[in-house]
C-alpha cells in the first residue's frame, strides 16, 4: 500500500501513468495526491499493527 500511495502521488503531479496521460487540472492533481497520501499512511498503519 505504501508503494501504491507513493506512485499515486507521483502520478498526480507528472500526469503520466504507464504511458497514459491523466487530466492536467490543478484540483485533480491535488485530490489525487491527497488520496495517494492516505494510501501511504494506511500502509504505514498496517505495518505498525500488532497481531
């Protein structure tokens, strides 16, 4: 999840995902980066959970 979150943040600002261009809007970029950061934070929480 951490890796997917980081990749989503990078995709938000480069507007390129595996050769497919994404929308160039500012709101879209920031909202996608916010969702990516939530993915990364959730991955960190999963790693710190006790069994």
